């Protein structure tokens, strides 16, 4: 059996614009962090003044613009952040 994973693309333009395709869902959109999922991974974009300018859920595309894109992180889709243990 061949394992087929839907491909995605990510393009960063001058640390001010990010174009993504192949998304399956949008987890959150905030001014400092945008989190989306692809078929098997989470993509977290961090920066300053981030704004989701174009979002097409049917096509799985997103264009993010901002003052500065500081980082893009890939994590395992199954992993979720936990606040357990932070508050005592």
C-alpha cells in the first residue's frame, strides 16, 4: 500500500508575506501568531502585525501579511499544547 500525503507549499516573501496552500484547517488567527494544519502537520507562523488577507477554505489556501514574519514552525499534528502543570 502506498502512503499518499497531500502536498503543501509555503512561500515567504521578504519576511512580510507568507503564502500557503494545501491546508486542511485554520486553528487560530491572532496578530502575533497564526496556526493552521496540513494533512499531517501543524504550521505555526509567528510575527508582528500578522493579518490573514486571503483565506479560501475550499482550496486550502491562505495569504498572511504583516510587519514582520519572525518564524515558521512545523509540529506533529497530533501534538497539542497543554497547560497542565503550568498553574499550581
